[in-house]
C-alpha cells in the first residue's frame, strides 16, 4: 500500500498488507477493538482465524492492512470489496479500523483514508464504514472526513432464523 506522512506531526506511516507473522499482534488489536466498542456479536479466536484464512486465500474479497510507524505495528484495518448496483461499481467497505490508543489523534487514520482514496480512486465508486451510534467521537471524526449517514439503515438476520449458533 505504501508510505504516507501524517500532516499533523510529519511522522511517516507505512501501510501494507498483513503477513502471517502479524497474526498474533493483529489478534490482540482485534480483541482490544471489540473490548472498546461492544457489538452484537462477540469476537472469538475462531472468527478471527476464519477472517485471516479467507482474506489470505481470496484477496479479491478484501484484505487486512497493517499500519506501521518505525516498523512497529500501531493499527490495522480490514477492508472488504463488493459490487453495488445502486452505486454502479465497487464499494470499499472499511469493516474494522483500529489505532492503538497511544497513537490516536495524530493523523494516522486520516492518513490511511487519504491513502485509500488515492489507491482506489479509479477502482471503487464509494468508501463506506460502520460506526456505533453511541461512539460520538468516532462519528464526529468520520463526518469531518466527509462520511455521511446514508438514508438506508442496515438490517441483518441469521440465514436460518432461530439458529442460535450464529445468532445476530
């Protein structure tokens, strides 16, 4: 993905695809994200391993991007690609984004979104993400970056209603 420099403090951040050797560090950050931002579905080792396997084997579906500062991992994002008839092209969905607390508010995520826009300007029609409505800090930040709430709400259900093993 390349390198970029944060505007705020002129620190160079490297964005690259995750490697197998990153899995332990990524796993810890994924758990930290889910601890900070409670969701309907608890995260498990099985889900994380399945995500690593799926995105490693099917890179056209998406990828895990690692954020590094001086060769130390400071964050990650999971990006997923899919086609949208409504928008007439590919959607780049930022499924997860995490920056370690000590590196927040230093332009890392802003730099990441700028880099994504540069890379995918001719490949995707829209960038989207989800944010918990109660996370006002993140909501305000994403709005400053130009993200807007869409008219449609996301609804979800199990493929097999009443299935307790995958319950939403």
